């Protein structure tokens, strides 16, 4: 019976989640006795099959901050609809703070044409062919959140047809 319990625990740990740290910053808080230093980690978590999340963690050490960021990223997961060409269904925009992102579907073989934090978010979401452009701020956290915002607004053709109460064939024509 102990073996069964152990195997179920290892099964839970053997998930296909990937984590990538975008940024680690040393931040400080001014307190009565001086400055209290801690670390902030921005982490992207995804399974490369349409689920992705961005998390932020703060702790006194880097490892603790990354661990908290991963936990936060798993709480913030979103579903991304992917096409057969591992792209997105339609053009989309996203914004967060001073950053905005434009994403456009691309033909097979194009690859991920994006920079910085947006590229990391798209790769961990499982998108293989896409064109993306960051506009405005170059803050990695705001750009990652803008990318998540853009991916959240995506809808498939079948969802649109269902909302409009029309057959799927009318959407394509």
C-alpha cells in the first residue's frame, strides 16, 4: 500500500510544465533600521499545448522567489486556442500598463517572430508560427502580461459561430 501512495506522488510531479524565468531583480524596502533587500522573480509557466501563465514571486532569496513565481504562474493559467498550423486563429491586441502587443497569425514554417518576454510566453503556450510586436514600454512584466491579455481575447471560429447562433460554414464564407 505504501508503494501505491509513492507512485501517485511521483506521477503528480512528472507533469510536462515548463518554467522560464524572465527577470530577477533585487528590490529594497526602506524600514526603520535601514534597507531590507529581497528578490523579485518574473516566471512564465506553460505546457506547450495551449496553457500558459505569468507569475511574480518575492522572497529573501532567489530560489524562494522563483518558487513563489512558479506557484503564482500556475494560479494564473489561461487556455490558448491553437490552429492546426500551431498558430493563433486571428489577429489580436493586448495591453498592460504602458506596454501593448500586436499578434498576427503566420503561415507554417514562419516560426516565432517576437522579442523578449512576449517570445517566452508564446513559446511556452505552444505557438509555433506567429508574428508579434511589442509597442510602448519595454518592461518585461508589463509585456508578458500584455501578451497574456492578447491571448485571452482569442476565440475560435466555432465559438464565434455558437455565440452568433449561425452554422460554422457561414463564418468561413
